[in-house]
């Protein structure tokens, strides 16, 4: 560390709870990021896709 860094007002463990919960970061390709510009749109799209996958698995299991 360099001498001019001042951590005297730092808070130990400030983000520890959030980090402990886990974070999933995914780098989107530019074309995908253009279509899904924020976390809400990404999550909505993935939930929709997950629902489709679940339905397809049920249909396949009944055949």
C-alpha cells in the first residue's frame, strides 16, 4: 500500500453480507446487451425461458 492511502474511516465488513450471499455476474455480448439493457429485462427473459424449458420437460416426460 502507498503511504497516501487513508483507510481510517473505512468500515470493516461493510459488504461482507452481500458478498457472502453470492453474486452471479455475466458479461453480455453487445448485441444481447442492446436487446436486454438492464437487469430487470435480463431476469424477465431468463424466467420466461426457464418456464418454457420446464414445460418442454413435462411434455417430453409424458411421451
